[in-house]
C-alpha cells in the first residue's frame, strides 16, 4: 500500500505543471527596486495589492527552465533581458505548480512593455470572445512596497533576493 502512495506522489511530481520567470531588480539611491507585472483581463482589472507577479509562464519538459523564463519575459513584456542570471530556490504553489525563477540586475522602461494577448469569453456566458493583454501594466516597486503588491505565493522570491543582496553588499 505505501509503495503505491510513493509511486503516485512520484508521478504527481513528474506531472506537476512547471512555470519559469525572471525577477528583475535595480539598485536606486541606496535601495532596491523590483520589476513586477499586473495580470490583464477583466478579473484582475480592479485588484492591486497581492496580485502582481514576476513575468513568468509554463513550459514543457523539453525546454530548459532558464530558456523558458527568458522566453516568457519576452512574450509578456516585449522586452529582452541580458545579465547574470542568479537562480532562486524553486517553490511549489498551492495548486501544485512548481515555479523556477532567476534574479537578474537589469533596468527596463516599464512604460515600454507591450504584452502578448489572449482571448476569452467576456462577459461570461455571453458567447462573445474578447481579447485582453496577458499583462496590462508593469511597474518598478521599492522592495518593501513590492512585498505588499506581489502574490503571496511569490513573496519568498523577494525574501531570497533581499537575502542574496544583503549578504553580498
């Protein structure tokens, strides 16, 4: 019986959806800013605190996580990031998805973001399909304010970045 449980948990781990993203940061006047994006679409339109995210997305087993993170950043923002990618510790979200992330010191113009789009039925059960940007805006936040803005499940990424920067500088 217990070997069946082990096997099913191993299968669940192998089948878990995986997501990868980049956490951009910059140092400004003695403090650190992080780059976050706000999800597009009508469900998120009037929500702010606790809904921002790093640009990230799902990838398949045949794609390297860092390549996926760079691709997703480009798809969601229209921007390309170069730099030294520092791996952060992967974490599992409530739904079981495993998120891989890299911190990279790089400055981008948040106003230059141009997101890809997705289609969904809106309003619900109306039969009308509408297009929305995957992200509707991007912004730099001081790290303390970012802790308030970011999804709770991604808060640990900010803590990891803060610890890494605090221990090196």
